[in-house]
C-alpha cells in the first residue's frame, strides 16, 4: 500500500507532537505525584506535631495517683497510656484531622508493639495496629513504581513520629496514608493531562495536515507534469509562479520536458525511418547477441525460413533453425563453427518462393570477444534475374539512344524529300506534264508525310520528360479530365461517372502529364463503346497507394492483343496511332506508379492506375 508524502509528513509531525506531549505529561505527572507525596509527608508531620502537642497537654494535665509509684517509669507510662486513650479532646482532634485531610486514612497513638493507645476510631483502642510500610518507601520509589502502587492493591503507608518521656521511648504517633485516597487526588490531574494531550495532538494533527497541504501543494502539479512527460505529453508546462525551491524545480522540469520532446521527435523520426527501411528490405537480416540469441529479425526472414520472424526472437540457433533442410543446417553450422560466409549459395527446392538463397554472415568482435553475429539472407534467383534485367535495360537504353539518333537523322532527309516533291510538282505543272504523274506524286507526298509523323512521334516518345510534381487533388483532376473528354463522350453516347469513395488524400503529381495519361484512358474507354454506355472512375485509398479504377462497358480487349496494348504504335482501332496507351504507361511509371487492366470480351475493361502516397 502506497502512503503519500502528505500522510507521512502529517503522521511524522503528529508523532513528534505525541512524543513531546507524552514526555511533558510524564514529567508533569511525575512532578505532581512527587509534590503530592511530599505534601502528604508534610501533612503527616504537621498532624504528628499537632497530635504531639495535644498529647503532651493531656500528659501534663494528668495527675499521678498515690498508688502509682512515680519513680517507676514503666508503671507511670502504663498509667499515662490508659489516660491518653480516655482523653476525649485528643480523640476529637484525631477524628477532625482525618475528616479534614482527604489523603489521611487514620491517625493513631501507639505504644510498644504497635498497641493502639489513641485512634480516630475509638473501637481500635487497645488493639494492635496492622503493619504499614513507611511513606519514605513511596517517596524513594520511581515514578512508574509510584503509579503502580497508587493504582495497585489498596494499602496504607505511614508517617511515624516517635515520642519520648524522660529520655525513654514512650510511643509513636502514626499517620496512615491510603493509596486509594492518593489515587483520588492524582486521578483528576492525570485525566486532565491526558485530555490536554489529546486536544494538543488533535490540534497538532490538523495543523500538520494543513501545513503539509500548503507546503506540498505544488508537488501535485509537478507530479501531474511528470505523469504527462512519462506518457509523452509535453504540451502543458508546469505553472508554478514561486521563487522558492518548488519554483526552481518546476522551471527545471519544464526545461527537461522541452529537451525530452525534442529527443522524442528525433527518436520517432529515426524509428520511423528505420522501421520503413527495415520493412522495405527485400533481404532477410538476423542479428544475434554475444549469447547467440536472436534480438532482431526483419519481416523478410519469413520468406526465406517459412516461419514468422517474431516467434524466433530470443531463441538460440538450435531452437530457431531446427529443421533438416540445407538452409537450417548451414545456419546452425555458422554458429557452431563461427563461420564468416560471403554469399554462400544454398538450394532449397521445397521453398517455392525462394528456391535459391545466398547466405552471408558477419562476426563482430571487440577486444577479442564475440559481441554479435549478423546473418543476411538474399534471394539469389531474384538477384540473377535482376542482373539480367539490368543488363537488358542497359542494352535497350543504348539501343533507344541509337534508334533515336537514327530517327533524328532520318527526319532531315524526309523534310528535304517533301520539299523536292513539291518543287517537282510545280515544274511538271509548268511544263504541262503534271496531270499524268500527279496521282503518283500525291501518293509519294502523303507517304513521306506519314513517315515524317511516325518519326516525329517516335522522337517525342523517346525524348526524356521532366516531371514537375505539385500537391494535386485527385477528384479535381478527374473532373478536369471529364471536362476535356465530355464532347467526345457525347458523340459516342457515353456518360462519364465519378464514384465517390470517401476522402482521397492529395498526391504529389505532375498535373499536366497525369491529366494527359488519364485523358488517353478515358478517350480509349469511350471509343471502346460504339453503342454507348457508362464510363466510371472510382478512386480507392490503400495503405500505401491511391488506386484509380477506370471501367468501361465496351467490347473488351482481345486475348491476343492484351500483351501488346502498351507497346508503341500498336493499335486495334482503324484510325489509331498506338501512342496513347504507351504514353500513359510511361507517365505512370515516371510517377513511380503502376498500371494494369482486366478485360472481358463484350463486358468491358477496367484499367487500374496505382499512384504512391
């Protein structure tokens, strides 16, 4: 159970006050008990003196009868003892003293062997007085012992005053003090002290609680700020306008929060970049610590090992690579023999995804001790395929540069040929022979112009394009395309429909180029519906892309033409140029996107353009 600092401080102050009050009360009671006992002793002495004076008067007033031998001390003492017991004034004095002093239990005048000569209770005269310890024992006892005696078994203590006559022991004046009567005197003071202590303790507790609340009140605000910082919330600073230690602590806490906010932002950015980099890695990476336990594995590991990477975390190589295939055996061998491999090729025919894997391992040593082991798995088949594709691409690029150069060189003679044909027509007409060869010259001119258009289109297509991306709203872009395509769609009896599909985030696009690509797709869809229909454009937002589905209700694309529709100059339309879809494909690729299609004969075609977020 957690105890707050306020409770602890209040309890500590209350305990301190309690200890002080107990000490003060104990000292007060000790002094009071001591004072009471001394007072009782003084009262006993005073009573003894008064009793002695009255007994002496009685003795002096007593006349010795003739039959008493006055020279015999014992006989005279016995006679006086009897006369003292018969002295009514003495008995009255003893009774008055007992009634006046509340702590006095009895006053007696005794002779030898504690024989009662006079007593405040006349019925006890002539009897032996029971033994009672002297009051000095109570005075010499400690405070705790005094309280035990006073509140213990009731008993009497005596103040004794011996009497002499003719220098001979005559008797004793005994004043009895009862512990019960002493307790009746001490109890009110003890009760008052306890009540005062309780009141002081309650007052001190309330005062301590109020004081701790006032002193520790800024701690609540600081605690809330620390909780917010622990949760990653750094927006609200600690608002404590004070010049003491709390104010200094709050300012330092605010400074710490600002530093942590900056560190958190940098950490999140780094983590996001790292996670994105790791998630996009095609190679599988596994990092083992110095105890050969897996501490990091990229998601691509699953493709090579055919098991989830998360389930292998904290496992040893024997536990993680427990199969009998060639890859697991090689991975176990790396850790058993501490092998450092470089692109060791392993064939795994049973793994359909990656039947050929290149394994690389790095051992990290520090001061002669192994600190970590990094294992990298790479798809050797994809690598070879990629190398072939890169080689083919390089060759195609070189061929493209060559053909573009040839096309450029062909264009100039074509222009000269067109000019020369026109000059030839003019000369023949002046000579009057133009009508005979005019059809042939017209065909020659038209073919030269067509060839010139082909070369010009080829040059335009192979010329590098520079895209100028800007933030573009996809729905607005589609609406602009619909505006441009609307006249052509009406001639084809086609209705253009934009299907809303929730919010679509803006994309970084070259607005003009993408408008040209989408316009080519929309116009092709309209031309594919000779009987009219609907052409629908539906945007979809995925986790990493925005997809645009362009669906027509046309005749569909023949099976034999589907592999060639994005080829330059390939067309299935009588008046088509074969440039529109090829240009659309190129523009989408320049935006790091992709374009694909599905088609059903006499049902329609759907082109899907995927653009990265």
